[in-house]
């Protein structure tokens, strides 16, 4: 789930991190009223993408009339493909310096990574390329967390002067918010040092792990879910974890692990899967719905059914697929690999009822499916 700037800042504020005073506005009149209450403001487009500054989506306004005019101009814009429907009208900050700070999931170290740079306001990729000495990173052991001593160590040697203390405190706060809200990314660019010595987030980008939303209910209403495709909506309604992909080999396997393995082997054999679908656990009796979903993807040209039984019985799962196959009567070829609990019975059923011989080896079933989809 993605949070636009205003939503991310609300999350920060709720967690006790002070952010500039601001109001979300949908019209020039609202922006004018907000500026009348706040004073000199900055009017900022609210779209789920960065680089608003460079696109003219961030404007300073000294008076309410100017704020109205800026809002009028920005509300008509399209930034990164997103039409601007709302602006954040925020108290103007007297910026002395701009820094960059972020906490993110780092696949390389398989841990949270705290990033800080004295070069704020520009793309971090650009900073990494042109001013690498200004960029500091620290992988965090989540069991130990990230405290003031870690922050001081990260910042050691950077020319921050008096700002080192509030910056360190801010990094500790950002790590806390990132952890508390199951974030994948919390990025503050710029993190501003104000003329009066305070350090405040002027921008905020927050992404929260969708799988954790059930325990992030208090902030979930602030964010925007990644849109699901029609098929994915159908999967969700059936309580099946379905992800639509662009390939042409349909995948029906039990359990997320075996499904991912099957997808990997499809890729390894030179093909591309047309879906992820998990029918493990309690869902293993939903064969018909699951098959229907996989076959509804317009790209699918062949199907691989890969079952591995333990608690879930392969004869029950195969029974569901056979029943579904007879009901739906699809024209694409299907390749089975069945192993584990109930295997003999499942193989016999597929052979007798569908007239198809399951493969002994998963790799062979998958290669055949990839070949057939070419
Ligand atoms: P982005 O371009 O989408 O990342 O939008 P930002 O929120 O980062 O804003 C872009 C730039 O606008 C910042 O780097 C600042 O230089 C400037 N800016 C944002 N808020 C203020 C403010 O309150 N006062 C001043 N003077 N500049 C601001
Ligand atoms: Mn920014």
C-alpha cells in the first residue's frame, strides 16, 4: 500500500514526529482559506509519484490569493500519468539545508537499511553516482534495533555541525515508524534543517507491506491500495491468493512454496507463467474455482498442475481439478505432476477420468507445458 505525501506525514504526526502544519485541499477556494489560516504556504500536488518539484507541482505562495492561483494551476496538471485532484497546502519552511533520509527493506543484506545523505532534494540514485561520499548506509539487525548510538555512528564524519543531534534523533524516529507500521519504505527527501535549527520532514514517501495491513488498520484508511486486476478481484472474493502475470503457462500448484518453485522451473525451462495462485492449506478443496481462475487469463496457452501432498491430499485436489476440467471443458493441454499423500489414487483418477498420463518428474511436466505454449 502506498501513502501519498500528506498521508505519510499524517502517519509520522500520529507517531509523534512533528511535521509542518498543512491542509489537504481539492479546490482553489479551499487552498485560499487554508493559506489565510496558515500564512505563507507551499502548495504541493498530491500524486503517488516523485519529481513533482521538477514538474511544477510544488509552488511557494506568499498570500492567500497566490495560494489560490497556485492551486488552480496545479490542480489541472497531470504528473507521471496521474491527474492531480488534491494539493497539500502547507506552512512554508525557512530551509537552511536539505538532507536525505530513508529506511527500507534491503534484499541484499536481508535487513532494514537506514540511509542518510547530506545531499537532499535530488534523486538518491544521482547522489549515489555523483556524491557517494555524502551517502551513508547501515544495515540494521532487527533484534537489536536502531538507537541513538547507531545513528551517531552512521553520521560520524559528516559535516552536520549542530544539526547532528536532531538529525540523529530523526533517524531513530524514522526507524521506529518504519518498524511500527510494517513499512517497506519510508523516505524523507528532503529532510530539512530549518533556519531556527529544527530538523523536519518536508516530503514523505511511505509504502507499507500489503500482507501486514490486517494489523495496520489504524493507518490503512490513509493509504491507497495497489489496484487489482479483474481476475485478481475475483480471486480475492474467492479467498484465493491469485496474481495475474503476463506469461502463457498457467500454474496450479498447492502451497505458496511449491507454486513459486513451479514458476521458477517454468522460467528455467524458457517459459513464462501466466499466474501465481495458491490453493494450499484450507483452500485445497477449491479446485474448480481455482482452475476457472487460471483459465480465465486470456494469455494462458497450456497448464501445469503440480501437486505435492502432505496434510493436503493429492487425490482430493486432483478430484477437484478433474471435476473442474469436465465442467469447463478447456481446449488447452494440461500436464500433471503428482507426488505425496494420495498419489497413487490421484494418478489413477487423472489417467482414467481425463485420459492423461501424469509425469514422474516435475521438470518433465513443466518442460512439456512450456513447449506446448510456444
Ligand atoms: P518532489 O519533487 O515530488 O520530491 O517534492 P518535494 O516535496 O521533495 O519538494 C520539492 C522541493 O520543493 C524540495 O526539495 C524543496 O526544495 C522545495 N520545498 C518543499 N517544501 C518547501 C517549503 O516549505 N519551503 C521551501 N522554501 N521550499 C520547499
Ligand atoms: Mn521529494
